[in-house]
C-alpha cells in the first residue's frame, strides 16, 4: 500500500520542482540542495508510492504519465494549502473563516453584494455563501443555524436571535423620465390618483404600505402590476407604471439607468432594516467588521 503522510510533503515538493525544472541538476539549484539529494528524494518517493515517476534514458529523466497526473494532484493540494492559510488568517483576524449570509431582496441587489465585496477586500480568506429570501425566511435560517448573519425588514421578533436595528429610511417615488410627475420636486399621495402602480409582490397584497396609504386617503388608482422587487425599476422604465419604494433598493436598481427618476414622496412611508444573528455569534469579531462596513455603505444612500 502506498505510504503518503505528512512527511511525504517535502518529497512531493522536490518532485514538483524536478518536473518543472526538467533535470535533477536544475532542480537542485532551484531548491538549494545537492543533486544527489534530489535523486535520493525521488527514489524514496517512488518506493513509497509504488509508482515509477521518471524513466532514466541516457542520463535524462523522462516523466511518465503517472508523474504528470501526480503533478496535477500536487497543484490541487497546494491550492488547498493556500486556501487553508487564508482561512487561518481570517480566523485569527475575524474569529471565523466562513460566513453564511441571508438577506431580503430589497438589500440583495446592491447593498449586501457591496458589503461582501468590501469584506473580501479586507481578507480573501473568507468563504462566503449568500442567499436571498423573505424576511421571515431569513429569520428562520439564522434561528436554525443555516445562516450566520441575516438582513431583515423590521420589525421582527425572535427569542432565539439577537436583532440590531440598522436604519430607518423613507420611501421615494420612481417614475419614467418624461412622466408629468417627474417635473415635481416631491410626489404626494394625491398625485397617485388615477395612476397605474407597480408594487412588490407579497403574500398579502393588502398589507402593501402604498396601497394602504392610498386607501386611507380615498385615492383611486387606475390599476397595479405586482412584481418581484428586482424588476420594478425595469417595469417603471418600460412605462408600465410608477412605484414607491425604499431608497436603498431604488438606488441600487437605478445604477446605470437614466430612464427612471427618483423623487421624494409624501406623506412619509418608513422602512426599517436590521441585522440578526444567534447568541453564540455576539463576540465573533467579524460582526464588528460587518457593522463598520455596513454603516459606511449606508452613508452612500439617501435617507
């Protein structure tokens, strides 16, 4: 049976250099050892593995197919070792090398990806998974341990996780460029009379804050299209209707667009967002980095 253990790593490293150098003499110079040391290491490795790695032809070493396959395996091993090194650095600096993040759609199209990008700039050792789901499902994922950090719409309640409020912001109105209301400095609920609306689809449409506000002001609308929140800006740009949404999501969706304008909306519709995590994560240093990075990113959005 082949004998491969931690002590084989030095021999494998010498073999890798030998294959790349093409000769024992060049490998010896590269490694700073004697040529006989390279030859002894190769012979021992072949004996341990039970595989002939080189053919000896007229003082030349010719790599066998087995040698080339072993070389590819060594490259993969070295990649894993480098990944392990980065993971250890992340553990040392942040208390974790793995982050499983779940977020509501409203924060998943720009804010959370930007947050992840900044975290990875700080340390590439993080292994990050990211899922988008409803606020209710985010909470359940963190409670069950399937996610470490969750970004939710507030209010939420749970006896199993910690809940931190991050910010409360106020709705903006999205309109196609050239729409009559786009000339106004502020769009009001009265302006929505007989307008066609684009709203986020959700299990209970009656709970939509814009529709609730319109009903409370006796505002009749022309109709509505319900959509995944990620498509709302595109629908507005296509002339389907106008929308009212939180400025975080709106700002992220309008990046690179010039066919949709955003205006303040009155009366105020508030949106609150927060971060949730389990009790055993309260002292993980990565949380401080996430808080600091997240708060800096939030300053780039309208309030």
